[in-house]
C-alpha cells in the first residue's frame, strides 16, 4: 500500500478548497438573484400596510363627519 506524501495531501487540500470556493461563488450568485424578489416583497408589504392605514383613517374621518 503506497504512502501518501505531504505534497499529495497538499494537492488534495488545495483541490477541496477550490471546490468549496466554487460552491460558495454559486451560493453568492443565487443569493444575489433573490435580492430583487425580497425587496419587491418588502415594498409590497409596506404599500399594503400603508393603504390599510389610509383606508382606516378615511373611515375614521367619515365617522367624525
């Protein structure tokens, strides 16, 4: 059974690090592609909550009149 040398182990570690770096780059790209969807969702929630406030405020004013 052949022994692994230090250089073989270093090459294996370097290959694994490169593989992990590639996977991390893919994850970053996926996260960046989700940012516009998340921003649109937050804007939608804010607009919806603001419209409900405006409607309830208008109802309150109508009752006062």
